[in-house]
């Protein structure tokens, strides 16, 4: 049954490849014909249905289903956020499997409806493989107890039977089905026995009883003579032999019992060894509480010789903790006995308990279980807490931070996909010849807004991850252009800002995050001092001699920060200088220098200068090693992003083949690997871009691999490939496809 479910998922993927969903030239009417042809070759399936994200049926083997909606069907609601789900029997189907063909909830879904004959084929195959009788019957029961196949037997059915649950598969959750096999009964139930056979059976029973009585009496007579012999008389030799035989038999039984006990002790020692290994590796100590006797049992590895189980009263254990925590221990134990699930409590040890530190905090986890005899036991894990974040609240906080990071990563990924679509289409429009100047100005403004959105996603990701960036390179002009509007709207209260940072400056050796935080602290300083307006300018500076700021000779970018004067009639505010002191420390940590010329507390405005080391300018680009027209394999699960990037690549003169998943890309590569480059999105379902890249490098080493991912999302192993930060512009695509060969992976 598990093989059938896994095979149904694989068949659904094959149908999806057959329907070529990435081909916009293939109409849904043509896909209907493909579905019918496939069903004719696979009679085990009743129907195959292609369903849109909104639940509309796009293609199906049954014409009456075209254009209808399954959005209100229960299975569609369960499958909305799942990769693959299986539903129970319907009127004309044994079961159905629904498979998402992209991100769940945002992509098409393929539903396969298995015919009832599928269960019969499985039963026949099992009988043939195991040489079982033809009248052995199978029944399949759903999670709700309904029969999916076969007939459920009554509770008093005399037939021997065995049941096993299904396990599902790697892409399919366990549906909770139970498969039961019923063996035939040897005789017909209710048939009257033959009288002659019954008489013969009774005669045999009486004969066997008589023979047993005679033999038993003969064997017992020597023992009887020995028992009746007078004191001091010699025992017959036959009685001695009988006693020796009995003694030998008892000795053999004792040896057999000792061997069984030895095996049991060996198994128990093996269990203790595993337990001690778990305690050593995890830091948890395992023990058990018997609620009836209130005894605490644990395995003591310090016992002389082999480890042994030890037991103490629960009151003795409670005495190891602070008296104020005894009530908390009792409450937690009662809650464990009353409700399922683990129950956690933090207890404080008494000073020098077990030689430990005074007042150590111990996390204790209780779980109620039932043993084979039906008795209730409480299993307990405990470990000493070293830091505050090891408390339940600290652990919960870490879990919340992890969830926040995952949610933020998902939001950043989706938002960057939207920005990629905007930038790609605007880039195509901007390159169109003869574009109206007014329209070109609007396009440039929209491009600048999209770039500002990209900077916002990077800040959001950095805030959620809480990562500290080291000294890296950044584009000063792009950082200032993207951050000034944010400061103007949220800090400077719509005061005028002036940006005089040239776009042709070299990159600076300072992370984008440090620059933004330094500018933000300066903005707070200006606001607190009542200064109106803010301006930033920059220029490249080459110093042959050491400067008076203690910086070595070299290339620098000189940044000037200034404010307007205070409005007439407004008095000077008594504000501190914490903001500019923080900015100065940040710049110094990044290897730059800060000089304050005027803090803005007097009649003059604020004026400060920043010196940042300039990165080496890139050498002039050499002519591309390849021809301008490349054959590119674009792998992207989002159809809107895929179409937009394909349009941008085509506008650059490249020939593009689209793939909707990593599996689809590998299928295309088996047909032809005549591609110059492959651009793959990292965050694809089932197979990530990095997994696809590893396979392509091994099988098709001549293809250069480019991984597209939001800034900072790519794992360390992916840095061996060329990277394309989402969102990207058309210029980024052109530069990357003309870059030198990708490094070996």
C-alpha cells in the first residue's frame, strides 16, 4: 500500500511534466487530450485533474469537470498549504492524491484519482509474491474507521488476521490507514462433525488415558517402595537410579534458567549502557517515579562493579531541593498524573546538595507512561541550568526568535521576488529605443523606488537575524540615496535633505549597516538640537602622506555631513551628544576616522567629516569570453518571476529555456545539455538551487552556475558559485553573464 501511495506521487509528477505547464503556447484544451492519452495507458487511475490555485479545474479526463471549482471540497482546504496529501475513498475512486506543482497555495495542483481496481491489483500481487491462498482477503481502513477496500470483519470473526499501518512516503504524510489480512478458516463454520469420526476420537482419548495411567503407575512404584521402606534398610538400586535421573533433570532445568537470566542481565546491561551514553551526550539525567510506592528509581553508574538500580523515597529526593520548592514539585507531579504531555519545572537545589554548587537551578521534565502490566509510571529527565537562557522562558524566547527569523526570511523572499519582477520589467522598458523622455524619467523614478525597497528588505533581514556584519564593501551613493528618505520621513519630520554623493565614487570599506546606523544617530542629534535640514556630500581623496587623523596613506572617500541653521527665534536646546559619539565609535570600528567641526549647539549649524578607506576600483571589464548571445537555463518556481527574468534575458539577446523546478531542469538537461549558463533560485520547494547546482556541476561541468537569492540567504557552501542578489536589475544580469568563468565547485 505504501508503494502504491509513493508511486501515485511519482505518477503525478510525470503527468505534470507531460502537461508542460511552463509552455505558454500549449492551451488547456491540448492538455485535456494529453490527460486522456495518459489515462488510457494507466487504467489504474480513474482520472487526472489539473487544478489552478483558486480551485478551478483546468484539465481533466472527464469533460464535465472542466471549468468547475473544487475550492469548497474538504480535501482542497487541507491541501492548500501542503506539498502532497492523500484523501480517502469517493464514490468511484479508491483514493486521491493531490500534489502541489510549486509553492503550496500559490501554484497549480495535480489530483490523481485511483480506481478501485488498484486495491485488487495490490492484493493479487501480494498473494502471488508470498504464495498465499486465493481466498485470503484484505481490507483497508481509513483513519476515521471507514472501509476503503474490502469488507470489515465482525468482532467475533473466527478467522486469523494480522494488521499493519501504512507509513506514507518522503513527500507524503502518513494517511493513517490500516491494512488487515484475513486468513481462511480450515473448516466450514457451523458444520456438524461426523459421528464415526467423533467416536474414533473418543476411543483414542480413552486409550491414551489408560496407557498413561499404566505407564505412570509403573514409573511411580519404585518411588513408592523407597518411601515405604523402613528406616535403616537399604534402598533398591532402581530407586537410586530414578533419583539420579530426577536430579539430573532438575540440574538441567536450573542451568537453562541460569542461562536465560544471564541473557536477561546482558540485555539489561546493554540498556543501561545506552542510557548512560544518552546521559553523557545530552546532559540529562534519567530517573523514574512509582506513584503507588512513591519510590524514585535510577541506575547508579558509581556502584561498585556493574551499574545497579537504586531507589530512594520521594521525600528524600525532595529534600535535595529548597523547601520553598517542595510544593512546586508536588503540584507538577500531580499535574503529570492528571494530564498527558511533558510538564516542566525549575527547582533550586539546597546548598552543597550532591556536592554541587549552592542554589543551582535544575530543569526537571515529567512524563506519565503506562508499562506492559498497565501500571502508571512517571519518567523524569533533569539537568542543571548554566545560563539564564536555558530556562523554559529562555528556551521559548529562542524558539520565538527562530520562528520570527523564518517568517521574516519568507517575507523578504516574497518581497524580493516582487521587486525582481518590477526591476526586470522596468529594465526592459528602459532599454527600448525611442523611449519618450517623460516616460523615461518616470521609469527611472520607479527603478530608484524599487532599489529603495531592496535596501529596506536588507535592513529588515539584518534586524530579524541580529547578525553583526564585519568590515565589508558597500556603495556609499546607493546607501545614502536609499536611506535619506527613511530618515526624512521618520526622524527629521519632513525637513529638507540634500544628497550630493556622486554615483561614480569607489566602494568604501564599511558595511552598509554601519553607514545607516551612523547616519541615523546624526539625524537624531540634529532633531534633538532643533536644527533644520540635513545635507551629505562626498568626494574621492588620495593621500600620499599620513593625515592628521592618524590614518595611513592611501585612497579615501571624504564624506561631509552638515545641517541647516536653527530657525529664527527658536532657542538652542540643551541636548546631549550621545548620538554623534555613537556615530564616531562606529566609524572608528570600521577603520575610518571622524572629525566634529561643529556640534550645532551654538548659532552655527552642525558640521562633521568622515574619512572612509576606499576599495580598489575594479579593472576595466575585458571583452566577454563568450559570444553575446548565450543559451541560458532559467530555473525559478515562481511563474511571474520566471517570466519577467526570461523577458529581461531575452532583451539582452540571450536564448532562454525555462524550468519550473529542479527536477524539471534535470529532465531538460537529460534531453540536451547545450547550455552556457544556468540561473537557479535558491528557495525552491523539494530541491533547492544549491542542491540542483551540486548535481549540475557533477553531471554537466561545462555549464556555469549562477544562484539567485536575497542578500545573506545563501548558505556558505553556495558561495563557491556565482551569486545574484535578489532583487537584481537588468544591468546586474548583463554584468554577471559577461563575468569570467565560474569558480570550480
